[in-house]
C-alpha cells in the first residue's frame, strides 16, 4: 500500500482530525525543518509523524549527536515508521500520545529538547486540548528552542500561535499543493490554564479528553506530578540495576569522542582514529584545568565554539578554584545541563524508591544556591555561579514546585538573599532543601530567628529530605540533627562538581553511588602517582577498592582527561560505591605530617561526638614560629564543648591513630606539639569570607593550608575584629608511651 493510499484512508476515516488529505510534499517537509541548526541540535521531537515525510528529511540531515524521538499514535503509521527509521542509531519511534510527551521523554532520561516539529492538526483541537499541548511543549522546550508547526491553511491561524508564543513567524511554501507553510514559534508564554487531564493523540487521528476539576490553577496537579516522578523514578532505578557499569562507561567514552571528533581538540588528538579506552589514553594526556585553559580556551574566551566540544558553549560556570588559586571558567554545554538534570532525577528516583509514601512534589523543593547573577559575556554566552545557571535552566514544568523564584535565586547580595529567603520560605510547604552544609546552617538559624520556632521541623512540617554536598558531612551531622529535630527528615548526600554531577548517596550503605551513564567518562589516578610524568590511568574496568584515587573526567562539555581536584576511594566495585576523601589541594604537610582532608574530618567528628558539641565551620593550618612551629585549629561551634582541652586532645589522638607520619612528628624529640585551638565567635567565618569576597553559594571555607598564609590571614582578621573566643595553647609532645 502506498503512503498516499494509507494516508487517504485515514483521512476518510477520521476527517478533520487528520492534518491533510495527503502526506506533506518534499518541499513542505524541508521547509518545516529549515530553521534547525543541525550542528547544535541535541534532542528533536516529532509529533504526529504520519507516514514520515518530515521524518525522512530529519534522517537525512541529523548529526550523530542528536537524538530524535518520533511520537505517533496510529499503529499502522507506527509500524511504517519503525520499518523505515527504527534501525537508525539515534532514532526512537514511539507509539504514544503527545499529551504524554513529558513522560515519554522522562522514560528516556530527557527533560528538555531543542526543537519540537508537529504535524498535528492543532487548529482542529478543542481550546483546552490546544492549551494542554502548548503547556507540554513549553515545559520541555529549551529557552532558545522552537516549535515548528506545518499548516495547509496559510496565515489563518497565526493569532492562535501568538497566544502561546512570544515570537511567531510564518513561511509560505507555494510549491506544495495546495499552497502550505509552517509556523516557527519561540519563547512560550507562561499562561495558567484550567486543569485538564488530556490524552492528545500524537498522530493525525482522533483526540479524547477527560476534564477534572481542581481547586487552584497550577499547570499540573501536584499529586499527578508526584506519581509521575515516582513511576519514572522506579523505571530509572530498574534500568540502572540492569546496566553493566563497565560496558556503559566504554560506550560513554565512544559517544563523547564521536561527538567531538570535528572540534579542534578532536582533530588535534585524532579522535577519528580512537576506537578504545587504551587508544584514548595514548592520544589524550591528563591535563589540569590550567593546561586546558592555556592550550584551548584562553585565546578564544568567552566564545568557545567548536574548540573542545561541538557548537558554541552557552554557559560559563565560575568555580571557586583551588584553595589559593584563582577562579576557573568551566564550560557548560547543553549536554552538560541535561547530564546534571539526569543525575538529579536519579537522586530523586533513589529517594522515592526507598520512600514509597514520599510526597515531595506536594510542596516546594528549596535549592539554596549561589549569589551570582548571570553576566552576558558575548552573544549567546552567559557566565555565573553554577547554581545560577541551574536556576535559569529549571524546566518550566518544575517551576511551580521549586523555590526560590528566579529573581530571588539570582540575588547578588548573599546577606540580603538569605534574609529574603528566610522570610519568604517560612510560609511555604517546603519538602526538600538542598545546599552546602555550612550555608544551610546559616539559613536554618535565620529561619528560626524569623519565626521564633525551636526547630526546622516545627517550621516546615512537610519537610522530608535535606540534600547536602560539597564537603564531608560528618562534622556537621549533629548540628543538622539538633536544628532539624526530627528523625523523619532524611539526610541525603550528593557529590556534585563544577565539571559534572559525580555521585549521590546510597541510603542502604551510606556510601556514594557513582553515576556512570550521563555523559561523563571517569579515570582514576592513585594519589601518590598524581605528580609523576606517566601515572597509571585506571578506569571503572581496572580500579581497585581501598585505594585513594584522584578523579580525572572527560565530559560532554569538552573537559578532556581533566583532573578536577577531588580524591575518592572505592569501597565496592559492583555497584560502584565510593567515599569522598577530600581535595588534592586539601592536604597539610607543613612539617612532613602528610595529613589529608578525610583524616582531619574524621578526627573532628570524633571529638564532637565525644564532647557532645556541634560545629559550623573549621580550619587547620600551620604557624611557623619558634624552632619547630605548630598547628592551629580554628573552630566555630554551634554548641561549644564544656572542656575545650578535651576536644583538642581528642582531635590530636585521632590524628595520631589514623596517620603514622603525624604520630611520628608528635613523638618526643620530633618537636611538634599538640595543636593550638582557637574558638571563632559566632559569625566569624562568615565575616571573614565576606571580607574576602567569597561569601555564599559554592564558596567554601578553606579547610587546610600548608603554606600558613591563609591561616595567618584568618587569625589576623579574627583578632582585629574581636572575633576570637576561647583559646587552648599548644600542648606538649606525646609522652614516650603514647
């Protein structure tokens, strides 16, 4: 049966529910997709494909890096489309309804698309059905994406599309019979519509609907959204359980290399010839950020186009850099944004699977992000804190469920932002809070001060989940438990970085579960080999447990074999569960003691537990005075221990037990005494960070300092501003029997 015969039969059967009496001509099909930048497109959706005339043009022009989701309801058309396009590697033919577009995309790990191409007979839809379709499209369409709608009645329906999009352009194709054209629509208007549970047939066939009343006009009923996320989360968790992480990582690298082979970096490193991980490691050396910046990014900054990743990089994330070094400009591609959203949805999937009664989306999800507004560096290039980028990129469908609103999320003054957040959030049904532990504690205290309540659980009775990351949580745990005051609130760890979302907390084990299928390829170098000329480069197929590794990542934003500055240890390999052990820059060896972040964090956590105290922040560094010098530990307590000397002695003892080099330097004759301890007055670290211009968001108090410069700066600031509390001077070296 010919396409014309099949199409005509459907038209005679379904009448006005069919977009036309015959398939679109070749001219009209080409016109409908003529505005698409095929080098930039990463996800494209076609609704109502029929016999596939537009699909055929898409197949001819699409690049390997772009996924194409073809949605069609009619089973005859679906079979035809599957036979013709189903075997193409980046095509996915789906039998379904356009009204289920969000769920269809979520099942495939997609939450935003570059273009939606429609052959649906939209003007013949009832008004509520039209509104629902446009809401679904606006929920998934990227800020600069387009909705392309073909029509065989030129210009007549322009006002219809203008009601739903700010920018609508019509182009005529006179060679089509009858003359036809296409509307190209951008920037959806956010219009609240009456709640309708809809099934829009994603084909040229019939449409059905079922109206359900609801008390308030929000885009989608919260209960349905909660159920949808739970279902999608369960599917995501099942899919992960069936994956082989090693095989997936191999494929991730191949996909990354294939996508970037025509970039300058890809040509320089002969990506077209790379067919294995071994070949990649031979061709691409490990680089620090500084090396990648000098070799590829600096000369063209801020326009990073086809350098290390195809297309123009739309965002630059301003990272806080190393402890002493300058900020870094991290490229953030559209693919990286999708990668981060996929990782975040994986976290929520894990939580909801473990808490089947969860009602996260009955309330608001509060993301305590940074304090940097986005600055326009060039056409199509914005720069700012990664959390500001994420705030701008929150899918429209999730905005009624998130907090703060965009204008507050981008508030540049951190103090004013915290105050406004505390005042505004108190009256909202917050169910999730996420942020850096130290800044969340400050936020919690301002909320309690504003409300006069005794605990966070008293303020937000629906609060289910607190998501923390960026630093090791052990020293903060008791502080959080004390302020929240409810065992019903779960504490969930995440491991994000400016370069990508690495892992999330596994509730069953308390460890971090590595995310391995979202566009990041991981390599691992033993920390003791990191500075060598040719370090051994492990990957998920060759790592060993109980080894302290530095992480090296290659990302879908063009950061190739990049040392991100973090260290981890594998606890198990199947599944890949890790422990964050610190930063490559967070080590202390001013006297040859070779302390690492994990050891100091654990010692402080033990001292807090042993003295019944809780901490807001801390810093450890050397003081070079006298013949040997000593360590200075600065701690800002929430609840100060009754016996400061006992706290200091416990830290010292735990460091001796965990680090043989430290113990050796503490023995008689070695000359290193017990650390001095100073108590930082409440708000002291916050005041110091404000004075340094690094207050809020992703900025962290420097944990350790081998040079002594930061330690001296901190101590001088606290002394000059009368922010020093109690003090325990240096103690004696270990007794001979210690």
